[in-house]
C-alpha cells in the first residue's frame, strides 16, 4: 500500500526556518487572495523575508541544496563535458570529477530553473 507524503507548503517551511511568523504568513495569504500573486513574492515585497530566504525554503521544499552561485566558480573544463541540453533538462551542473573521462565520473549539483548555468 503506497502512502501519500504531503509536501510542506512554503509558508510552513519559512515558519520552521524561523524567518516568518504565523501572523505574517496569514497576512500574506489574505493578500494573495486579493492579488493572485505568488506567496513568496508577496512576502518579499512586504519585506517579511528576502530572496535568499525564499530560495533556501524552496530548496528545502523540493529537496534541492541551496548554494550561492555568485560564490561558486564554475569549472569551464567540466562544463564543456556536459551537453547544454542535459544541464537545462535536469537543472544541474558539474561540480567535480574523478580522473576518468566518463560522464558517470562527474559530480553534479541540482539548481532551480532560474539559476541554471549562465554559460548558455
């Protein structure tokens, strides 16, 4: 028998992270009914959270590690070994490699669609 696993909503995750109060979330949800905007955007516009906090929460929601790409230097040699279509399809980029030239020797990091490798 398969068991349904409920994914936490973004507001719950932000509260669990300690960056948002229940009152702020309820205010944002009321605003969302009026504006039809995404709850994350509403909370950022209200300055209850910032973009990094939202990205970290989305990472937790979708089981994707958050990393500051500005602080990460992409290895051009590794990037050339991975076809652009794969990077875009799987929202990932290579971060490390063993000495072999096989694609299976690459270590990759998953990202959100908005932060795929800017090389392309």
